[in-house]
């Protein structure tokens, strides 16, 4: 009888310890699961690196694609969390805006006086000063208002973007009663364009106007052709900051 009791006691103890086996199996499965996830993440990361490398080779010969990538923002690293707008597709609005502006520039009456660029998520439309104003004047040409009005339709369609209007001159000094220097000339020209946009229904709260005079040339002011390039008005479109962003 003692042997039987001893055996029963031993069996009861073994049954109570069986949960350790189940627990160990569970921990092993979890470890395998996380190792698998890590392996998949590493694989996807490497695949993305290869894809971006191939894409960079393609855009070298296609500047229009490169411009769009600059506007949308090409990732500089692959360890960042996925943005919620990438998942929901909101960034397609950026793409649509860029393509619409690109089409407008290509269909302009004088394409050499209108250009499109992108930098750090900002879209920059540049119009030659000669297409807008006569020398030393801040009064818009009638033909210039027609060109700007074509842009207004897009400005209204994409009303989530603020617009900074920047006036620039060359380095040839100006001194008149109305414009004591290039600072005043560039500022009033930018303000003239701003007022025209408001007259066409663009929300004033979206608009700012800034004059830079000759301090931000595109090219050195060494030739008449270069000075003509530096006389310009830029429309810089940037998406509005939203609460909580």
C-alpha cells in the first residue's frame, strides 16, 4: 500500500508540472514568429532599397519625373514609420497638382517665360518679369492677366495650398519717386499680382507677397540674358499646416 501511495503522489506532481511544457512550446512558437517577422521586414527593406536605386537611374533621363519626386518628397531613409497619408492616398492630390501645373506650363502661350520647379514639398511656378511688367513699372500687362487667370482656376481647385508671391529684380539700380530702389519695385510688383488674384476670387488668407529685390538671383547678373532671367515673379505653393500635424 505504501508503494501505491508513493506512485499516486508522484503522478499527481507530474500532472501539475505539464503546464511548463505547454508554456515552453508557446514561447518557442512566439520566438519563431518574431524571427519570421524580422526576416520579412529585412527582406522588404532591402527590396525597397533596390527599387529606389533603380528608380533613381530612370529619373536621371526624365527631369519631369525627378521634379515630381522632389515635390512629393523622396524618402531619405527607410526606417521611418509609414505616413498615414501614404496609406489613405491623400498624397495623390500632390501628384495631381503637379501634373496639372505641368500641363498648364506646357500649354502656355510663351513657354519660355513660364517654368515649373519643386523643392522640399513646395511647388514653384516662375513667370518672367518681362511677361508681366514693362521696365520700371508695376502695372500688369493685359496679356499677363490672362496668363495668371489660367493659374487661378488651379489655385481655386487646390485650395488646401497657400501661395507666397515673390518678386525679384536684377541688380541694375532703380531710383524714382515711386520706386526708390529695387526693393520697393519687387515688393509692389508682388503685391500687384496678389491684388489681382484676390480680384479673381482667391482667398486673401492663402496669399502673401514678398519683395526680394536683387538678393536672390537665379544666375549671375553678368549678361543681359542673365539679368532677364533674374527679373521674375514666383508663385510658391505649399500645403497648409493642419491642426495636429
